[in-house]
C-alpha cells in the first residue's frame, strides 16, 4: 500500500470536469485507489463518490493505492492533480 499527500494545483480545483478526468485516470489501474480529504474517504474510481469531493485549488488530499500497479497509479494521479498531465 502506498499513501501520498498531494496538493491540488488545478485552476478550478476539483469540480465536475476535473473529477471526471481524475476518475478516468484512476480507472486505468487495477489497484484500489482512494482519495481522502480532511473528513471523508472516496473511491477514486467512482464518479458518484468523487462528485461529492469537490474541493478548491491548493487543497491537500491523501491518495492511497493498493495493488499490483499502486506506485504507477499514485504517480499518475499526483501528476494530474498537480496540473502536469491530462
């Protein structure tokens, strides 16, 4: 299991479109992936769950991945949330 804290660096934060892209990125991996804010934990592969996350730019989130491709999943999600890809 890998856990990493990441600061969102997307201009609009995690609103509808960025959440949809994040779910697409997460679904590329077989690992279980969760995103946690200060109060709740969300399945990063669930569009319905992630839609309730909606956080602002510069918010820090915790990414947790567990599975065969966990390291790659965390790296790619971190890249996306920091504005470096997708």
